[in-house]
C-alpha cells in the first residue's frame, strides 16, 4: 500500500512539474527579461535621455522601492483570491507599464516608470514560490525551485542577443525613433498575452486541476498539508515572525543573492563594454549580449545539478552558500584587477573620469583590417529610411557608421596600408581646458553650458553650423545640428555647437552683392579654424547647405587636420508650373525670355512662386549638390549622405551617425588629412566628371587640396576627365534633379560603377574608418538604372562633364562645362565688357556668333570672382544659349547652361591676355584640342600691352573684407586661395 501511495504521489508531482513549471518559468522569464533589457538599453538610453550612471542606478533601484512596499500586500491578496487571478493581474499590468518605458523622455519619466513597474510586479517571485508550495512536497522543492529559477539565466541567455538585436535594428520600427524604445515596447506585449493565458492554464490548488486524477490531487494535497502542520505547530503573528532570527538570517541571505543577481543584470553589459578598453577590441551590441550570456549558460547547468544534489542529500545551507562564495570571489577578483582603463594607462595612474560607453559598432566601422571587427549590421537613416536612396537602398544610413564609445588612449597607425590600433589620447586638445587645478575657471565656464563631472573625460566635439534664416539652403541645419549632437552624446563625446556665416548665391546673384560670395568661403574656413583652435576642440561635425559653405567647411577640416565629418543640409525638392518641373535656374532664364518677349510677365511670376517649394539647396547638379557629392567621394561625408533631400527625415539619422562617426575617428586616431589624400581627390574629380557637376568644383577642390597640402593641379582634372564618362542626366543640362538621383540609389551607385570599371581608388580611407571599397561592399548599391544614371557603355558623353582649356587667351588655364557643348568648335567675334552689368544690359542686342567677354571679374579684379548666372540665364532665355559664347575671368554658377568658359587665367587685373581683347577680335574655342585662342598676332598684343593699365578700383570694393581679400587671394588656376 505504501508503494502504491508513493507511486501515486510521484506521478502527481511529475505531472504538476510538466504542467506548471514551463509556463511559470516562461512568465518569470518575461519579467526577469526586463532586468536584462534595461541593462542593455542603458548603453543607448543613458546618453539619449542624458542619464548619468548615478541617475540610471537610482532609476533601476526605484523598481525595488515600489516592489518592497507592495510585496506583502500583494502576497496576501494572492493567497486570498488565488494564484490564477492575481498572477494574471501582475502579468497584464506589468506588461503595460513595461511597454510604457518606450515613451520615457527624461530622467523623471524613467524614475516614474521604474517605480510603477516595481509596484506592478510586487510579490510576483515570492508569490510564485508560495504557489509552488501548494503543489510540491518539501523533498522536491529544491529541484522544483531550481527548474523554475532557470528562467533567470535563460532570460539572459535568450534575452541578451534578442534584446540587442531589437536595439540594433529597431530604429524607426513602428515609429520609434530609437531601437531601445522599440525593444521596451515589444517587451511588454508577451507579458500581457501571458497574463490572459494564466486564467486558462493555472489552477489554484491540486484539487482544482483537471489534468490530475482525483486520487493524485488528494494524495498531493494530503502530503503538503501534513508537512505544513508538522512544521508550524502554532500560528505565528507578523511581529513574532519579524523577530525570529531565522527570518532575519534568511532575509540577509536573500538580500545578498538578489543584490548580486540584479547588479549583474543591470551593469554586466556595461562591464563587458568597458573590457573593450582593456583588450583594445571593439564589440557590437549583439556581441556584448552574447558575451554577457556566457556566465548564465554555465549557471543554467550548474544550478540544476546543484539542486538535484541538494534534494538527494537533504543538505540545504552549503548548497546556497557555496555558489554565493564562488560568485563573491569572482566579483572580488574583478575588483582587484581594477578599472580596465587603469591597465591602459602607461603611467599606471587610474583615470576615474567617466568614459563614453560603447554603442553600435556598425558595418562600415568594423571591417576586418580596421580597428573594429567585422560583424553584420544595417545602414539606415538614421533613423528612418533607407540608404542609399528612397525605396532602392536596402540598408539604413546611420547604422552604417555608428561607432563605439570613446577610449582614453588609442590611435591608428598606418602600416602596410591597413589601420592598426596603437595608443593615443581621445582628448588630444580639450585636456588643455579641462585638466588640472589651473583650469578651474575654464571648467566653471563649461559647467555653465551643461557639462557635468562625468563629461570632462569625454572628447569635446564642435558642431560647426552655417544655419541661418537668409536662405532656404540652410534651414534644415538647425534640426540636423540637434541630431548630430545626439549622435556625439551616444558615442561618448560632448558636443558644443557654434555658428558661422553663409551667403546665398541665389539671392546675391546679378548685383554688387555677389562680390562677397566667394569671399565667404574663406571667412567660413577662417571662422571655424578660429573657434576650434581657441576652444581646443578635439573634433568637428561640419554642417553646410549653400554653395560656398560646403568648400569652406572642408577647407577648415583640411587646415585643422582633426577628426572631422562633413554633413550636408540636403537639396530642395523641385517645384512645378503646371506639369513642368522648375528650379532656380529657370527663374534666371525666364528673365531673358521675358526681355525678348518670348514669355509674359505673368509666366515669370508663376515660375518665381514655384521654384523654391521648401527648404534645401538648389536641386540640380549645381554647386551645392556637386560639392556634397565630392565630399562623399572624398570620404569626408558618410556614404549615401549627399542625395537625400533636405525634407527627408533620413537626414536626421545621417546627422546622428555623423556625430557618432567623428567620435569613432578620434578613437582610431584618424584625422582629416589621412582621408584627404591625392587618391581621394582623384575619386572626387571622377565623381564630379561622371555627374557633369559644376565648374566651381574645380576651384573648390583645388582650394581644399591646397589646405590639405595635396599637390592637385588643373592637369589632374584633364587626365581624369579623359577617362571618366559623363553619366548623369541631371540639370542644368539634363532632365533630372538630385531627389531623382536619390530614388535610384544616389552617389554610391555611381561610385560602385566607377570602382568596378577601375576608375576609382577603392583603397582610400574614409570617415567611417573603412575604405571606399569596404563601404560600397556594405551598402551594396543597385546598378546604374540606365536612364537617370547611364551605363558606362552608353554614356551621355564619352569624357567627363568638365574640360580644362589652355591657349593664347588662357595660358594658365580656363574651365568649361563640356556637358553643355553639342559641337566641338566655336568661332566668333568678341563683344567686350569690363564688368557684368554691361553685358547684362547688352543681352537684348546680342547676335548669333557673338563672344561675350566679361573681364575684371577675377578673384583680385572683381574682387571676389563673381558668378555670371544672371547673364548666362538671360542669354539662354533669349534663345541664344547655343549661338553665343561667354567667357570670363569670373565664375559661373552651377546652374549655368549654355556655351560658357570661366576661370580664365591669368585674370585681367594681372595683365592676362583677356585684358587685351577688343571688340571685333576673333575668338576660337576648340573642344577637341582643348584650346581657347585669341585670333590676334603677338605683335598686336604687344602694342596693346604697352598702353594697358587696369581700371581704377571702385572705392567701395577696396575697403573692408574685399580689400583684404584682393591683397591676399591667388589665381583661380590654384583655387583662388588666400595666403
């Protein structure tokens, strides 16, 4: 009979185990998963919310405050109403509050949610342990509790990689801006569903379980009731229980165990992240999750074996104490080893400053030959959208370039054409204003702008922005500046935004104001240099939107030679007049057309109202988009960042990624001049040629190269232009705008095609820390579409869109946008004007075959080298775009169309041959031989030179900044750089 009873009891226990433990363990896994999630989320959430380590720790601890005050009441209610209802209540409310963490926006919100989560979960674990005592006799409880408690290590083993994957890839999902928000939202949903399942799957007691026979249920309850009666002979009050030494001892034991478990859960991901500093490696967030899971895998096995041995021997105390001692010894060893940063300090002096925590180590920063290890990830707008453009790109933009937090000392040394980790300081300059008692006043000033104690150990990143309200080109920069700062914070740096100027060429065109346009390029470079040098900033994110601000920022980066990432504002969307797509260039052409009587004033007005429908730079392949494409090809801007329009919220993600990337450059010791090499400039020239970009790119690339100390010449443009075909059917000479290019893949599509054809250097370094070829391999852009971006076998022109000319009229060179020429030769008669306005007035009187010569508009002669878009637009609008040649020592806008030769050097004020041209002289332009000649013999030119002197300068144009500029500026053939 005894054997039959034992068999009946054993069968009941086994059935209860299979019926209850998996589901209860699953419920507890869901709850404990929060400890794992909040630990990993802290790597991103803390910088996003501005939480210090102390604030994070307080918020995490407030969970237990709520839990403590409501634990006993919760267990009392569970005992009275039954496990089924109360555990269901806990799961549902817990899940709702856990999901609410996704909507936290600040420190107070974090505190509130954590406290409420503790209230909702109060009594859950003790309640389930109490519930298990209703089902399992004492002899099986250690094993049962151990099996149930497997949910703790399994929550990390399974949860760590899942949570990190959700954080890594959750940006933009369901509208959540950051991946950690999506993770918290997803965390609560299974808990709510499990809460409803509790009502179906959990009976209150054995006698209410349909899956037990009546005999099994009665046998199980009888044994448990007998054990309870034997153990507790009389009822004990709450006061007596609290005075019982055993209760206090068990409370201390439980406190120690729980304290250790939760400290590990909350902070182990950050500890693993810090190990990167010690060993000079970089882990992705997913890798950190997998490493964090290792001790929990071991614990899962050991815990079950330990519990089985405890039940078999009947011994309890040492089976608890032994693992506790082992865990304590491990923590002690880690403490003796000290902070990983201490081991990296060659002087052995601990650096107790707060270091930036590691963040996403994305694909473009983790190629095998670089500092980071190769691991998969996505590329995307950053938060929102896809790269490289619209629906075509398959990966996200900002994901491609995120980087880990700042290390105290690490640099990258160039060796055998790969980058390897060495030692450097992540605060190479800002230590001069933050370290030591002598910098007390400086730190006081910095505290006033928001720096906290933990921020003084971070690299200081300047966010240089040309935002203003004067031109639509720059309007998006205020928004992008905020996103860039967020990215710097995420990566472990401290951002500090400052402003510089920007001049609108579209507004300044056609009048005296254009004299100051090119000058603004130098002012921008000078002003950024001034702030960065004076404040000893460690790196910069350079934001620009209008024509001269782009090269001005890149010149500053080259001059400073610090970690720097360029960030473009994006282009404007096209406007429409009826079904016709219009841009800024159409307005200038409409003026000439109206003057000739070809269109009405009302039609001009309709164009005026349509050309600029919102924020962004001029939409064709004009100067801003040309230089943005060049910056991407140079490697100074993130891959895929040139083409998305200004209004596209992918740009916010690109901005965040740019902020993260600059911190990554500092970590690796990469500076601007390591990127701005001769091969990088050749890549930029190739991309400009393929796009048929603005002739201003010649001037600006020469200037940037001069600042970088790179020997770039006009001959390089000729050499590369001979090899690279013109592929892009874009305005001003084609049919499409930059937003259309974005839809078919953007600049990476062209770069990949050129790389595959051997027309691009794939081994040059970029701001991602990877090479051009590595970046393109990660992005995997689509092929050339064949219409907007033509195939190399079917180009628009067999050679590049820009041609360099030489000849008797331009001994030092001149630049022509060959994409606008349909014939190879033009010969005509000179009409000479000493300045732009005279030519503008003469447009109604021009005849086919005229060569309009506008001189004394060069860098010194202008001064300022004005653009001639108003004149060229008027000529085209008058219907003479293919019949009249315009040549000048000034410049042309990127929006210029027609037969135009600019940058004629030497310029007129320096006595160049253009100064000697007279009305009626013959001029020949031969594209095949790349020559520009004046059909006047040398003897006649010598006679003219004898009586020549430059016109007296206009007093207004020789004062102030223009006066300084005229004295310092060099030839257009060398980039018109001031020195």
